[in-house]
């Protein structure tokens, strides 16, 4: 990790109708790091991602990206949404080319189309480049969304549960695809998810969020499992079961016990406890 992180979230809060959904949230995401935010519905995960994307603004605190305070959206931060968000009148290649034309206004249409087809080939859709979204399966639409996000070469890739609506086999394949592509590109990744195994598969660190209202980052879990990781081999890795049990224990029990009004003694929002299996060989 670099001395200055790509993303620094500094004491942000968001209120709706006078109620703080979350408050005093602090965390960083280092350059080339993949971080997952895990928590129950209603704790403000999507709102935090929207603030990172520049689509929303915090009521308190600040968001610093690459040394500058965020004041709106940027092509340096690409978002893969839960729904594919494709333009229905454009082909798969057309959707990716449109994003490329926004990123590279000096490029010709031919340049954008050629690069779009390269991006689609990376996610296994070279044979579907000329199909419109209505002619694609749910998994294929998400692949187009992933290709579009990666094609503009953002510094930071933001993901809002992009695989949650897919069947288990497609979800697993796309999780591994994203892990491979992000690792190869060296991009910084931030994802919100309910899926504990997805977080363990993808993340370098997992941020555990308490329940709202007044939700906060309660704990940071370091993922010591070596890369590359695959769905098939994950549960055989030393330390996997201790890691999974710890995250599940938080979600089932401690996320409800941890409240912003009564944080544990000695707890600090700016120095959140960090956990990792102490001995991988004995933690399996």
C-alpha cells in the first residue's frame, strides 16, 4: 500500500429526515487494494458507495480521492451497479464504445468501436458484441457492464452488489472474472456485498459495518488468504473457516449489539480494531 491511499473517507455522516443512517465513518483504500464493505440492509452501504462515486454528498466529513476532495462524479471512478444499467438501443459494443467516447473525446468512432470489442473479448463476449441488451442473458448483461467499467481504465472501480441478482453458477464465474481482471489491471477496488464468501474471495480487507441507524465501521478484517483464490479452492485454504466464522459471527450477533450510541469501551472511529487469523495452519 502506498503512503497516501487512493481513497480516504474522513468522518462522513449521512442523515435523512433528521436520522443519521451512518456517522463518523473513517476508512482508507490503498492503491491497488480491493476492499469489501459488509453489513445488513439499512446500514447505508449503498449510500457510502454513492458518496465515493460522487453521486451523493455527506452531511459531515469529507472524501479524499487521489489527494483531492470529491465534489462530484469522475471518469476516474467507474461504477458497476446491481442492475446492468445498459442503454437498450445500443449494442453491447455500442454501450462500451459510448463510455470510451466520453473518456476519450478525441477518439474516432472506429477507435472506440475497436477498443470496445477488445474490452468485450476480455470478458468472453467477443461473439455477442453486436447484440442489443434484450438479446443477452442476465449474466451477459453484467459482463457488458464490467467490460464498460474496465474499458475506461478508471483508477478506482466501485461495485454495488453487481452479482446479487444472478444464479449461483453465473455469479461465481463473474466473481472470479472480476478478481482476475482487477488484479491484472492493478486497479483499486471497492465493493459492497451481503455475500461473505464473495468478500473473502475478492477482498484484501473486509470492513464490517454495524446496524443502523447511526451505523459505523465496527471492525476491519484483514484477509490473509493467498492469491489467486477460486470459489472451488477457497474452502480448502488454511484460515478460511476461521475467517468466515468471524465475519458471520459479527453479522449474526455483534452487528446488532454494536450501536453508535454505546460503542464498546476503548473503541475509536478513527482507530477501528483490526482482526485476522493469528495462525493460518491452526485456524482451518
